[in-house]
C-alpha cells in the first residue's frame, strides 16, 4: 500500500487533534482545511481571526471544518490555567511574568495545548525557524522517559522502497550512547511507517576492517543498542554497501542478521547523515519525507520554511500517526 494511504487508514476515525500555530499562512491554512474536510484530523489553527479570514477569502479556503483560536481572545480563566501549568512545568526556571511573555508566542500556546491534552500533536515551522518550534517542545513536552535527546529522521521513499535515515537534522555529534538511542528511536519510527526495522549502524569500517576512535564509537553504540533493546534487529559497525547489498554482506559480514537487508540506517554524526539523505534524494530519486522529530513525549513536527501545502498536509498526517504510538 502507498505510504500515505496506509497512514490515512491508521488515523481515520481516531479523532486526533493537531494544532497549527501558523494559521494565517496560506499553506498551513489550506492544508489544515483539507485535512479536516477529509475527516483525517480535527484541525485547530492559531492566529488573528481577521488575518485568517483574509487569507481564506483571498485563496478560496473553506474555514468551516476548522477550529480557529485567536490567542488574543482566549478567555481569562483558560489563559490563567495555561499560564499556571507553564510556570509549574518550568519548575522555577521562569517567573509568571516571563511565562506570560512566552505565551504571546503561538508556538508556546500550541505546545501547551499538546502538553495539557487539548491537542495530540503540533505542526509548525512554515514561517518559524527550527529552534522556535523545537525549543518549546524540549522545555515543556520534553523527551520520553529514558531518552536524553531528540533526533531527526527522514523516510526515504521511491516506489515500493521505503527506508529510514537518521539522525539527519538535529545532533551535530553523537557519542556511543547517543547513537544507540537514535537507533532505537529510529526503529520505533520505522514501525509507524509499516517498516519492520532492521537497523544498521553505519561506519567507514565493517566488522573491524578499519581502526580508529570513530569506528570504536559505532562498535560501542551497537553493543549498547543490543543491551538496551535485545529484541531489535540491529548491527554495526557496517559500511553502507555491506548493510544494503546482499552479495557484499556475504563477503564482509556473513554472520550478520542485518547486513544486506537493512532498512533503517543510523549515521555516526549529522554531517554524514545530512549528506547521505541528500545524495539519495538528488542522485537516487528518492522522496525525502521529514525531518520527523524522534524522542519527544508527544509529537511535534518541524516544517521547512520552503514547504508547500502538500508538505504541510503530509507532515500533519505523520504527526497524527505518531500520536497513536
């Protein structure tokens, strides 16, 4: 089944609520309207009522399926409830005055809605930088128990082929525990997309064919991943060809249950991950879907500022699917 057909089936009828802090943006508003009209999610868009209405009128967007929340008109009792919850969550790191200032930012309002259970996930980033989307999520929603960092995965798709690449977006450097953690979280992401994860921890070495600190790190990461998730099919250190090509795997890693069959690829640091997914995208003709943020307690998705309406539509579907986990 085509990827998004499968995800739509998963979320259809689940009544998941996704909040869009950038409601006056034509791409966001158009996607939110379509998603709600298609019955896939309940869409809440944040923004000034007049700006949202103008965008809708000028672009023939139907507002009927949407819930519009103008931050300036939130009732005083609801604003106080959100403010108190934010101050409590920040545990003395922000005064009530500082928290009130934070809640002037729609990304903080959207994040608090997710934290307080008023929404199942948030999609932002069409007009905000990554930090503006991720920072509130880390401060308020925070990472899952036992997870120390978030990471960014891409689903690489072409025809029937579907793979996960990570971390390609967030962590400039990963130590061995970090790489192991990204491997485990990437396996969880794979399952959301109906991929039975076979995880390769990548290196320029296969099973000791080269030496050095960079190789040792990947070896240690593999050991940690085995200890932390013993039921997960994960192996390293593997060169990409050994992880992907059966004939190469037979020569370089004949005893591996992953080599030659990997579908989740974990890169040793951001530079190689970012380069790797873009090579696959531009040379290999793969569609790169993401980045998908991994490791948060509840799903928050960061759009590219160069996104189009279809990108917003798809990312919201992914976010709703993540909330089913």
